């Protein structure tokens, strides 16, 4: 007889319980345990599956989302894929509003999961045609639509407080000194930092921002200001959202796209680990944390999504050449030593 708990009843039940992987090259070099939470193992291929599931389950429980309705959300891609997957599992329709210019891999996955895709021109957040406002407006104009609102809806952070964080605590045996995360909607860093800092009050949470994003500048000066241009997608925001307000952040740094390329190429060769752009930024941030905290620390970060979703940018030599980025700039040890030598003023001490 087949044990009843051994078979999942729908694809959404595959979300979560991802593995924790030691990055051997970085761990051996730094004397730290640098660990990667393998969120690309989720059925939609990204950490956003967790938020998508919690958003939908909580909306159903509140009575906001009812049979026959359409879920609508504005997204740079991965949340749209996760919501499309969860919507299909629960019998809902899905409309994804996405800015043009994201990788075509994400557009294809949204279509493969049976969702409708509405592409809008990229524009500043203040513009009413921004993908966020477009999704909100569609949700308000149609009585049979439910707008997920991943930025302000704290079910996003709840997914990680109740699931991801406890998984990390159990997998590390309660030995975690630092958490490193990028910020998009901020659900990941909020839920995990909240839970893990409750278990270990000495936990240091590092926020790593792409070059040009506004979060680092906001934490440093109190104002949002874009100062450059990164090719990372869905990372970095120019306003304070409710999920971000819940995050327990200790330190913040910003790193250039060149470092993402270096990390992605070297880990592919040294460890056989393929990283998407957000994941490469996370790992670069973890290496930075190791360089500043010193040997003996356990540092956890996230493989946010599948590397193939970054293929047309991070792994395209033609694209990188246009951006003035080279693929063989540094070895890992050189990068590590450079991080050790960066002046302390570069690091924002958020709680000081």
C-alpha cells in the first residue's frame, strides 16, 4: 500500500523544503561555511513560488479570492510564473502584467503555465502606466479580479517567516551567523530575518543591492536615488513598501554587475553551480560578508531562480560586451581580497 503522505495532490504542494548547499570553493577559501538555499528547486523555478502560494492561500481564507476569479499581478517575471503555477493548481485564471525588456525566458514560462501576459512599456513608478499601477487598476476595475499586491501584501513575508526561515534554522542546526539577501518586494529578507533573528539575536542580516538601485542609497541617506544601471531584474526598489518595513536589516552594501559575472563564471567552473543574476548578487554579497566578518562564520544566502532565466543577459557575451563587462576579470581569491580592502564607509550600518 502506498503511504498516503508520500504523494503530492497538486503541483503547489511541491513548493518549499528546498535543500541547503555548501559552496565549497568559497567556504574553503574564506574559512566560513557559505551555504546556498536552493530555491530554484521549487516547481516554478524560483523563490517567488513560496510567496505566490501564501498570497493565494491567505486570500482564499479571507474570502477575497473565490472560484472563477482571475488573479492579476504586476511583476518582473518570477512572481508571475509562481502565481501562474499556483493559480492553475487551485483552478484560477491568471493575468500577468510585466514591463517590456525582461528576459524572453520569463515570458515563455508564463505562457507555458497558461497565464495571460500583458506587456507594458517600462516607466518610472510615478507614471500611472507603470506595471504596478496597471495591475492595481485592472484589479479595481473588474469585480472578478483579485490583485495580489506582492509589494504591500505581507503574506509575502509570512511565507518566509513560517516556512523558509524555519527550514534554514533546522538545516543549519541553529548555527547561522549571517543572512544575505537582495531586495525586490522585500518579502524574502523580511520573513527570514524576522524569524532567524528571533532564534539568534546576534544574527547579522546583510542587504545586497545592485549598482544603481535606490535601497542602498535610502538606507545610507534617507532618500531614494538611482545612481547607475544594473541588468538584474526584479531587484531593487525606489520606495518603502510594507514588506520592507518588516525586515530586520543590520548592514547594506551595493555591488556592480561585473562582480555578478565573475561569481557566476567562477562558481560554474569551480563548483558546477549555475546562478541567475539575483542569485549571483546574493552569493557575491555572501562572499563580501565573509570577507568582513572573518573565518568561522556560517553565512546563508539564496539561489533565487534558475540560471536559464538569465541566459540572454548574464550568460550572453554579446550583451555583456555592450555593457562593457568582461567575463574573465578576476579570480575568486582576488575578488575576496578586494572585498577585504574596501573602506568601511562603503558599508551602511543600518542599526547604528
